């Protein structure tokens, strides 16, 4: 190779690097924005401090009301949660305990807690993880896909890929408002890529010092007309000690 050829190749390499550098910087900027948006939307959905909330889940089939269930959720940060079944009366006393991504169910009729999956269905279209763990920022790696308008509101569209197989869904497509980071819509996908259900975040009201969605509507993507509505009827900040979130503590409650 002649000296002039070597110089030309070196020059072309520098040009290529010069063109690539801004794209790499933009990619990093987009990645940071995606993480920030997911974290902000998490903080809007739920307090980052310890809190208690009461949730009613109503199931519908082709518009006809089905069963209704009530739960009390006690959450300490994003990692520890207790879900108490309040209704129906026949299941009162059952409790879910989440520590990190580990989930157990406690039942009065069973002496030992049973391990469960976050992805397992709790009732209707609601999975265990929908109540016990809502930490999108900690469970998924986000990327910006673009922008779309939903019900007239410009939204960032994000692709969330599960950090590991222990989370509730393998992938989430997530719409977050551009002006205030409110969650608007989510599509939940299985590991196979199949769409499982769609969720809409509705009826924003002030709860625990922040405007939050108080009604979530989940529609089954596989069975038309099958929906569940999660209504948040109360939400209050509450001091919840670490000792509550142990199997030993929940055994005593039972």
C-alpha cells in the first residue's frame, strides 16, 4: 500500500468517526431521556415513599359485570409490598408478600407460604405484579421509539424490555405525555412477542399529594370484550417498618 493510500484510508476513518460521534452522543441522550420519563411516570402512578392504598377490581365480559374484588396494598418504596385481600369474604385473610421480585402467597388454610410468579393472573386481566410491583424504572430497560398523539395529547412512545425473566411482562410499549410525563397507555407483551393486554390510565385526581391515575382499564388482547377496571379509592402516605415485610410477620397475621 502506498503512502498516499494509507493517508487516504486514515482520512476516511477520521471522517467516519466524526460522523459517528454525534450519533453516539444522541443515542446516549435519548437513553437518558427514556430512563427519566419512565422514572417520572412511576412517581406519578405511585408515591416513592411508603404508602397504603385501597383498590377495587371489577371484571367485565362483553360489557356485563362479573365478579368484584377489593385489596389493600401496603408498599415500602419500590421493592417491598403486601397485598391483602379484603373481599370476597371467602378469601379474606389471604395475603401476597413481595420482596424484590420474589412473591409469596399466604393463605389461612395452608401452613407454609407458596411461591408465585409476578406474571400469574390474580383476577380477570390483573396479574399479581400489577398490584404487587409497579416498578417499571427498575424492571425494564427503556428506549424511545418516537412520538404519537393519544386522545389529542402528544406522547413519547417507549419500548421497555424486561431486565430479566422474573418481571411481570417480557416487554411493554408505553405512551407517556410529552408535557407532564403522565402515563397514558401501555401494551403488555409475552416473551413470544404476543400482545397480552392493553391498559389505559384514566381519571387523574389528587391522591397522596400528587395528581395520579385513579382508574386503570385493562383489555384482553386475546379475548374480545374481556376487561378489568382497577379503581384506586384511597391512597395515603404511611410509615411502614421493614419488619412488616417478612414471612414471619405475615404468618403472625394469619
